[in-house]
């Protein structure tokens, strides 16, 4: 079944929060996970680092990266 209607022209915005990326060992692609608070994000890092490669991406506020490796850039 085909989708009807016009395709989206605007890329999706990231929600406000803290982002981490999880990758399986030896994998090149990962999954972004968002948490609302710094404590939740730190707990998730401790939880996943036993079995995955965890990368802290940073905090997003008002459509911009506040810290992390993309600091100051728009989220697109």
C-alpha cells in the first residue's frame, strides 16, 4: 500500500533533553536515546556500558546543542 499525500519537507526537530548514542561492539550505526534529566542520563550510561559502546552526544535546548561534541550547532 502506498502512502498518500505530500512528503514532509522539514526535517524533524530533536526534543529537549540529554542524548546518548548506543552502538553494539563492532557496529558502525547506533541508536540515539533521550533522557529528561542528567541523573536519568547518567543512570542509563552506567546501565548500558556493560554491553554496548555508549557515547554522550550532549544536551538539546531550544533546537540547539548546549554541550557535547556538537556544542552550539542546530539540531536540524
